C-alpha cells in the first residue's frame, strides 16, 4: 500500500481474504458471497474456514483462522454472533486490516446483541482492525476484483454506492445492469459499529476510480462529521443521497420554539444543502442523476436554453426549469436573428426556441440551432424537449437517418463547447438509431421533462460545489468568555435547574460579543420604580424572572410600553399576581425592566443540540406565531459565510429583510454576524442544549435581542 494511501485502501484491494463460516449450501448467505468472490475473478489467496469441512469449492478448508498458513488483509465473517469476537481477534492476528461481518441479529435486536458488538469493538480497539458491519450485505471492489455481495455479474465502472440497505444495493445493481453501467465500489455499512458512514465517504472521495458517490441512508449518526467530510468531497465529485424518513412523526417535544420547529427531516434537508449533497426521493431518480454526471460535462452555471418543435413542450420545460432553480435567459437580439434563419416566420427564438414546422423534416436544423446556442456566453446548458428521435415515425422513415446525423453532430458540439445537452423525448425507450447515437455521444436521453430539468439543475449544483471556497470560522473561542460561562453554568446547576434566567442569558451573550440591551432586576415595586428612574428613559418593558415560568407571555408575565412610573408600578403588581398563579413566591426572582426596543422585523435565532448532527443553528421569521409560520432554516455548527448566507436567503420571508412596499431594507449583515456569533457560542459551550432568541428585532442598522432563553443539559454527577 502506498505511503499516502487512504487508511481503508487495503480493505478494498486485499491481498488475501478469509471467509469465516464458508458454506456450499445453496442459498446460504455465505455460499452466495463465496461463490460471487470466486466468479468475480478475485486473484488473491482465498481461505475458507469451516470446522466441519475439509474441502469447500474444490479447495482446502480450515477449521479456524489460526490454522491458515498465510496472511490476509480481509476477513468476511458469517457465523453466529457469540463466536464473532474470537474470529475478529484471529483475523487481526493473521494481519487482516478489516473484518466484514455479515451476521445479523446483534445490536439491532437487543441488549445481548449489543454486548457482543461491544466485545467486537474491544478487539478492534486493541488490534486496530477495521470493522465493517455487522448486519451488512458485504462489499464490492472493481479494482480488487472482489465481490462479497453475492450479486453475480457486477461490472466495473465509475459509480460507487454506500448504503444502509441491501435491498437498495440490489435495486441499483439492477439499474446498472439494464443500462450497461458499472461500479467502482459498493459498500453495505450495516450497523456501522466500527468504520463509520462518513469514513467511507471520505475514502470514496479519495478514490480515483469513483466519479459519482451514491448514498442510501435510513438514519444518520455523527451528522456533523458527515457534513464536514461531504463539503470537502463535493468539490471533487458529486454526492447523491436518498434519505428516507421525511415524515413529521419524528418531531421532538421541546420546551423551546427552536426544538418544536426542528423536525428531524428539516434539519437533514438543510444539512445536505450545507454539505453540497443532492437529495433525491427514489432509486430511479438517483440513477438518472448519476448517469448524467457520468456522461455530461459540468456547466459553468444554471442558465439553460430550451428548444422544441412545439410551444406546449417548451412551456412545460420552462416551468420545470424554473421550478428546479434554473434560469431561462432571453437571448440577445443578434443571436435571435441568427437562429431565426432556421425557423418558420414568426416562430419564437428568444428562449425557449420553437423550431416546429421545419425541424421535423430537416433535423439538421436542430443541430444548427444548438450550435448557435452553444456558442452563446449567456447559455450554460441546452435542453431539447419533445419528440426528437421519433420523427421517422411521425413524418417519414427516411428522416431517421437525418436524425441520427443530427445526433452525431450535437454530440460533437458537446465535446467542442463542453456544455451539457440533455434530451427529453417521448421516444427515450425506443431502440432507435438517433436515440442510440445521442447516448453513445454522451448526451443523456430521458423520458420525463421534469427529470430532465432536475438533472440539469443537479449539474448546475455541482458547478457551484466546485467553486466552494475554503471555509474559515469567523469567531474563535474566547477563553475569558468561556471561563465566565462555566462559572454561570455551575451556579445554575447548583440551584437544581438547567434553564438560565433571562438576566443570566443576557450576561452570557454579552460575554460572547452579542449586543444586549441594558436591564435592571427589581425584587419589589419600590425597587422597580427606583431602577426605572435610574434608567432614565421610558417607555419600558417589564418581564417576570422565574425558573418555573418558561413561556412568559402565555402566563401574563410580560407587559410592554410602560410610559411612566404609575404604569410601571401597576405593571409590577399585575405581573407578580399572574406569576403567583403558576409559581411559588420563592421561585420568583423579580421583574426585569429594560427599554422598549425600536420597531423592526421580528426574527428568531436559535440552536438545538440534535442527537445526530450536534449543535444545529436555526434562523427565520420570529414572534409569537413562529411555530405556525415555520419559515425557518437550519445550519450545522460550525457555520461559514456561505452557510449563513443560505440560511438567511432561503426563508420565504427574506424579501421582508430586503424591504418591500416602500419599507427600508434591514441590516442583513448584522443578521449574518449574529449567526456567526451563535455558532462560536455553542461550539465553545457543549453544555448548552437549546437557545431561543425570539423575537430579535432587525433594524435598518443593527438589531435588538428582545428575549433570550438558554437551556443547558442536565448537570453531570461529579
């Protein structure tokens, strides 16, 4: 193995393989995988382990791994769970870098299985052997000619699959066979107790034989690490993911707005965007996108020109293009005049282009139009829609040869201009020469207009991925603020609570550079009047401060626009009376007074410590209706400039920040800065479980944090 090779390289290019639990019983998991290993042409040494057999597959069998007379790089283990830890130890002793554990019924079934997995990992930690699985379907490596999946006939190619389901691997294998495609690597991760999902992605990103990475996920662990790995990987190659579980059933109960809004799939969706991962909904969608990445060049941007022989198809394609985030620019007058020389009089050439009435009988006109469009600097990709390839059925048989010639000419143009051309046609499934010529020339042909637009969008998405800048954290950890935070948390836990009171939250945020309004805490009405006078400016806001009252507005604990001392005194009495209905007097710390903030756009900033992704930031439109509107976006910490830009600009309410109906634009730069500071705060303090800053009033210059709620993890026993 090369000195700079990836740590997992030896697993995918093993010099020797042991099959522990080898069998010749037809249909058995071990039999199918051993047979596919032999039939796949693996050229290294194969050691078959079965204590009950002397020979298997016409070669010597061994009673145990410690009896073999050679070294191995990999062991495939298909034996009952209780024997696996010893088998892993023996494999490591024979030099194995990895153990692929096919056996199911371990950690996914209960405590006994989890205990076995723990023993396996003890061996792994002692020996350094990599554990693949358990409960996995196996692996395939084209360069190593290693097929441990039991799927016959897998061909070599540039696609790689990493999946948590064997069934999905079967489906993708079928698609590949039917379309003449092949794989570089196929990995079934199983329970992934050893090598983690993102470790495989990191390997595939480094693999020169992999051009496209395809993921299938049912659950996500170490999601923050996955985001980091993928955002590096997508600069080199596309990652397409099918993640199931879009339902809201997994939405967690929470004491904060942020928690209630942080449905599991909403976080996954935005985390994938942050990482540059293309998310799809089904296997055929995934394979169509993957094929486009194999065949078509990546464009410079998202501007597409649409051509067809009919206005209806053009209109549908234009709608599809815009729905998938593509631009359909109007071509210059000069370019339109050039194109019109090939069109019937009056046919539109602005984009979409309608070559109906001429191209059906003279398909070379299509190629000439495409050539002009490809030359145009305002066009990044080309989208033909309609009936191309089938004009010979519609018009006359002799047109077929002309279509084939047009296909070949357009394929040459793609190579010349390095701009993708995708064709949607109703004849995509027909074995016509023109259609075959398109595919042979590297032009994807699809049966769905919507899928064609989606594929073009995916190509443009990858163009953006390639331009991703090296990210830097804007704010570094603050030692002084961190010390202050630890002292504050210790005090909170010492009082038997895990939610910071609002004055404490203000103190913490201010230590981390957040601009906080002045405040005063009054324990009595007289003290409230005295403090109000010292603050020197009305109107004031008054809020209850009590560890027993989380949602202050709902319990009558907030009164606003107090214009003078009389209203302040009355407000103190009213707030205290309302608080005593839901909390004991000794639970009430007092009433917090602060100047009323100037008006601004209400927003919410938050954080929730997600079980899969770690600290996740949230931004959106705020106020009391935030859980109704649900206009929010998420970002996995740490966030960088492009992340906060996406978070802010992806919400539906973003135009309100830019200014609508004559209103002045709000301070978007201040919004982005606050998200950076929030990221630094939560990374510096892993004890924080949730944060709600709601509402935050965004002004034309700066912002006002009106309410701050911070919840900690439960105190750890010392």
